[in-house]
C-alpha cells in the first residue's frame, strides 16, 4: 500500500507562510497558502511567500487548495501561487469573499474557481475527502479539517482556540472532534503558536467589557485601531459606540474592504444610523465620535500612521483624542508600533496600549486547550505545526504528557517529507522549500546577492569612482570624479575624497606598471585598493563601483 506523505512548505520554524501538502498516490491536496512578513534584514522586500517548486513540478497532480481561514498568513500567497497553478480553491463564505477581493486586485479572479463550503460540509478531492469543522479564532468562519485518506483520518486544526462565550456563532465543535477521536484518528497536525502559554486563552467577550469601560463617560473623541480581519472585534467597537450615542467612521482601505465583504455576507450587524462617512467627521462633536482605523502594527501608509505624522487629510490628532490600540504586536513590528505611539504622545493624545489592559485577546489555543484537543482526538501520530522551532518542541512535549508515544511524534522542517503508514511515521527525504521574496511587481527576482548588496548599502553606503581613459595610451583624461551616497557628505569631507583620488591614481599607475589594460582588471585593482584604504581610514566598507570609460 502507498504511503501518505505530508510535506510542509511553510509555517514550520517560523510564524506565518503556512502551506502544507498532502500526497497519496497520484493525488495532491494543498492546505492553506499564506505569506510571511519580512524581518529587518530583508531590505526592500514587501512580503515573503513559500517556495512552490515542488507543486510546480507536480501541478498536474494537485486537486485543489483548501483554506482554513482568511488571515494573510494562510491566504496571502494565493495571488502569486495561482499564477502558476490552475486548481480550484475551497473555503468558507467569509474566507472566500476575502480571497475574491484579493484575487480581483491582481486580476486573477476571472479564471479562478472558488467553491464555497460551510462547517459540516464534506467534499472529495481525488482520493481525499475533506470535512470542515467549526473552530473559534480571531476571524469568523474559521475551520479545522478532517482529511480522510486511504490510510485513515488526519485532523489539521488551522488556527484555533476554544472560546466558550464567542461573540458570534457557536463555540468550537468539540463534539465532532471527540466523535472522530472515538472512530480513530491517524494523525493530528495542530497549531503551536500559543503552546508556551499555560492555562486557557481568554474569550473575546473580555475585550467587549474593556471597551465598555473605556467608552463610558469619555468626553474625548475615541480612535480605535485593530486588525482589519477581526470582524468580531470591529462589531464590538460599533456596538459599544452605538450604546453610548457615538457615530462611527472607518478609515483604511483594508478595513473598509473587509467590512464591506463582511456586511454583504451577513457577518456584521450594524445598528441603524451607527456609521457615518469620514468626510462628515468635522461636523460631529468629538465626544460623539469614534474612528476605527488600520495601523495596529505601525504600518507606514496605514490610517493611524498617517494621523500620527500629520499625513491624514481629514483627521488631526490632539489632546482631545483617546487612542486605543486593540491588537498585539506581530514579532518584528515592535519598533514601528513604538514609533507611532511616541508620535501620538507628542500630539498630546491619550494612548491606551498596554497589553495587560484586556484590549486584545489571542486567537490561538493555550496549553490547556491543546491538551483538551489531544484528549478528544487521541491521535496515533502527532505533528506540531504553525510555530517557531521551540514552539514545535514544546508542543511535542505536551503531546507526550497526553499519552502520544515519543516515537509517534515528528518535529519537521519546511521541505521535510513525513511518511505515514497505518503503523509508522518517519521523516523520509526532503523537497525544495524556502523563502521567495516579493519586491514590488517582482516575484523571486530578489535573491541573497541582491539582499547582501542592499544590506551593505544600508550599513556603509556607496562610492562611485568615474574615470575616463585614453583609448590610445590608457592615460587618465581629467581628474577622477568621486560620488558618494550614504557614506560621507562630499562638501564636508574634501580631505578624505582627495585621498580617495590619490589611491585611484596610484591604482592606475600600478595597472600600467603591471600591464593590466582590460577594463575589468583596472576596476578590480581600484576596488581592492580603495576597500583597503577606506577600511583603514574610516573602519567602514562602503560598496565601491568603479565606472571606467575609454575615449
């Protein structure tokens, strides 16, 4: 009998970029297709997506892409992947609506099949049968997957938590998971994001109580920023605003688009007269106004960023504003968020942002919820996913505590091929996996060499040495022209630049003495000599670009 192969192409050893491949015989099923955000070393890179070389090489065997929920780290790579894979997408209604919006922006919607499914639905993709199971998360319409394979049932949780008092809909379908556990679960792949946190993750209703406290009796204008995808949080803000007689305006393109999709699909219930156009803001008393905006991560060009730095056309921040940041920092965004908060304080605004004030609760399960899931499903094999390496290790330890055999747990990496039979699990070989960088309209054209050059330019700057040589005898025509960028200010560094010209002239003399006449040889000699001199004189190593022309 063939082996079931599970191949993570993203989401392991990292936060984000989630993409998992299931393969049996001639059929391939893809679960999620997310992006990651660049760290500070990836100069100029917009987003990071998984390397899908393996899927590209096997595209005739891919039966479809199944999406667990509508967050960027699970759907954000679709516009890039769908350019190369002609396969259908399966998602719940809100997730499908968000995907349609995204693909439409990239002019890909017209030739992409998107099938809408609901929690409880089952559908076939090749030899696989997929069942959607309702879970709680920080975006509506999130599901776990029960994937029936010829070897048994695999449960893929996606992102989840167990919220016993959800704002919208029902709590996670634990009964169905328990039923599957009694019938027999071959393997469980579970979200590891919050596995380091003991106890239970708080309910979203806790945030509603804090909003009520902050709105009650407030005489200032209230500005709230949160994740655009957190439709339930936005609903809570609008509800409490209506309760205290405030009108709500929304700013930020992603927030506006998300609300439009959610309202069209019935996932938001807006009280009559609660919303107003942003252009009406100046005619409203501040103590009767609420603004919901993007910018919870300090993103440049977001609504909150533009308000903080006086770039917003309609809104000016002052001491009569209370700014509430209802989101936790995505790792790597702490500095940008702090910069925006500092600027808001400069404007005299009251800023409420402390993560200990119940302004945000996580959408991911903590340890006790993870234990409950393991107890309900009783998997033969366990594979922790969606987390940095230490999180995967911690999750594996938790599974052992809950009775999963040590030999039945695999901690994999992106590109690992995990092979399962009915009785065994092992790491086999590996497939290409890594990071593909999206920079502007370019996908994958920025590699390690380009990034190394950008890092060098950012840290030490650049010097351009422009020379004109005589084609007849190789002699220098005129003085070398020295142009610097990000190294020194030329008008303040005459002495240093004179020394640079001296080194260039000496390098040319050395070339003549050594009978080096080809242009590449001359450039290399100048570059080598200048690098040595500048490091000795300044302890810096700027990028040096000799430009040599013959006349």
